[in-house]
C-alpha cells in the first residue's frame, strides 16, 4: 500500500476515537460552548464532521472513482436532524459512517490516486489530493474543536495565559 494512503488511513481511523473520548469525558456545557460569538463550538465541529462523513466525502470519493465531476457542497447548510442529537449520538454516528468510509478507501489501488474529476471551484482535482484533503479536514475540525474547548481554561490561567495567545480566539469585530 502507498505510504500516503497509509498515512491518510491512519489519520481517518483515529479521529472517531478522539471524538468518542472527548464526548464521553467532557461535560456537555463545555462541548456546546462557542469560543466566541459566531464561532463553532466543539459540538458544532462534530456535527459538521458527521455531515461531511455522510454526505460529502464518501459521495465525492465514489464520484472520483467513477469519473463523475463534483457538485457544490455548502458546509453551512442547516441539518435539523443533527441539531437534536447529543454529542454521544453524534460521535457514534460519526464512527459508524467513518467505518463505512474506511472500507471504501482500503480498496484504493496506487493507480487510482491519479484519477481526476472537475471540482466546481478548484477545477481538476485528483484522488490523491482529495484523500489528503479528507485527512486535513479531520484534523482541522478536531483542532478547531479543541481550541474552542481551550478558551475558558485560557481565560482562567492568569499569568500563564501568555503561553496560549496563539490559540486565543478573538471575537470578530
């Protein structure tokens, strides 16, 4: 198996476990607390990951393998079904969808990585680029969630706050 593919699978396989640990350990008020007005809470990040895992990444993955161009995706589209789920339910749904995606990805052959389709905003994209994006997307929103979780602790750490300024979320002006 291609080293890049192994790394992508490693990232994608660890993300559900990280989320399950977070939601099973942290209090709900911390998970739903937005770090600043207009910013996503950890729960919002998890909702987005669930949505992307069921309606974006596997759909586009299959499209790439069959040579079908991508349609647009709105990450801010509301999903009432996700809004009513607890963080534990969201983490379980994410884990289930991700397991299905991992089965798909494990079928990729090295020659598939150069397959191309058209993206509505970015033009020609390859399966390799798409897989890199999938892993980066996981890490991005997990880091975003962890930054949201950090905010109340940073505010309370007095003189040590200076060590965390690069993680401080400043409210939009």
